[in-house]
C-alpha cells in the first residue's frame, strides 16, 4: 500500500507541471494587457508602467525595482520559461500572487471563498448519495416495475438537462412563480449564500444550488447502483444464500449491497472531488460566492493570477481526493491489492 501511495504521489508531479504549463501558454496566447488590468484601464506614466512590469516579472529589473535597459536603451523582456520558473518557485513558497482586480493576495481570496464551495459540495454529495443509491436500489429490486421505469425516465431526463438550464428553471419555479402563487407568503432564495441582510434562513440558500449541482450526478449514481446490484444478484453466492432460505431483504442487505456499493462509492468520491473544485455553472447561475464563480469572474476580467491560483488549488484538491478514493477502494474490497503484481499475490 505504501508503494502504491508513493507511486500515485509521484504521478501527480508531471500532471501538475503539465497543467501549469498549459495555463502559462494560455496566458501568452489570450489577448489583453495585464498592466491595463492592474491599473484598471487608467493611463499611467511610462516609468510607473515599467515598474509594474518589473514587479510582475514581465521585464528585468534591479534590486530597487527599476527596469534594466540594454545597450539600445530598450527594456529586456523576461522569457516565458523564466516567468514560469519564478511562478513555480513562488508557488512552492505558498505565494500564488496578487489579484490584478482585487489588489489582494490570491491565497487570501480563496481562503474566503472555499468554505462556501465546501459546504455546497457537502450538501450536494449528501443528496447524491441518498437519492442516487436509494433510487438505484429500488429500481434494481423492483426490476421492470413502474418504479423501475420511473427511475429510468427521471435519470434520463436529468442526464440530458444542462445544469445552468435546470438552475434557471428552479429559480423561476421556486423563486418567482411560487412567490406569485402564494401572494409572497412563501418562496425560496435564488441568489447568494445568505447572511444578515437576507430575508431567508441561511440553510434555505443551499437547497436549490445543491439540488442543481447534484442532479446529473444523482442520475449517474442511480444507474450505476442499479446495474451493479443486478449484476451482483446474479452471482453464484447470492443464489446459494437464497437456497439456504434467507429472505430477499437479508440477501440484499447482508450480501449483495456491500459489493454493489464499491463502484458507487468510488464514483461518489471522485464526483465529490469535482464538486470541491468549484461548480462554475451552478455557482454562476445562483451567484454563489464560491471558488467556481470567482474563477469565472477572473477569466472574464483576464485576472491571470487569480485564474492560475484557483486552477492550481483545484488541481491539488482533486488529486488528493482521488488518491483518498483509490486507497479506500482497497479497503472496501479485500480482493484488491493496489499496486501489486500477480507474482506478489
């Protein structure tokens, strides 16, 4: 197990480096003047502009932050590869840079935003686990019944519906129509995460975005649960358990369910990592102050330190959660020996 963990951690390094290289390439390709973004589009003196370029590693400067000139009197641009090395050095020291638009350290900004994303992801993953596993279980046990057809129909619709469209429909129904029908007596919040100025209790702000975020994943969870449980129920040891006189309930709960849950738990764990990365569409539709919405706004504003810092954090979070899921897979199924060869079994 230790060798497997070490191997996976070492695999993170080329993935991490590859993604950061792609981000730097996008930074160089996408049009836009970083200095204009830093100054808010205002005209600044040439000397001030050059000092800002030195501070942002765009041109070479001396120890006082003043630009260095070549023999022709021109500034010396810093090559993109050297900018990348400097960024990686700062990153290893916990420095993600300073936001162009907010004039604040990127680490401080995401330290404020991540709790909202974590709480929303936790609510969504709970909905996904309860509704997805429950629906898949009912569908498999009552195969070809009305409930099986209903689960299949609902999951097919949820898979086909885009998240942003579902979010807007829920906002329209529960935030506008319901309010009009009840004469303003009841409605649900459709924007923001609550707070002292909100007329709703804070937990109500999580309902619609959590359901939107969990909808597609719940459909996949139900389908995986159904197919896995049906496959397990056709195994020889299940037929043996039935032959011994065990009830269907006992067979499912004590024998079939555990093995059927292994791929479901794996999928839910990986999906939780994706949710922790920030759901850009859901958070944007509901104006949710999380990581995804912050990255969306940073991309729109070409705020590259914020974009690169956010993506870097997301990479680390997703890789760590995926590693935890892979390790837990071995504990769920003792037959699996991660990282071992056939000769070692």
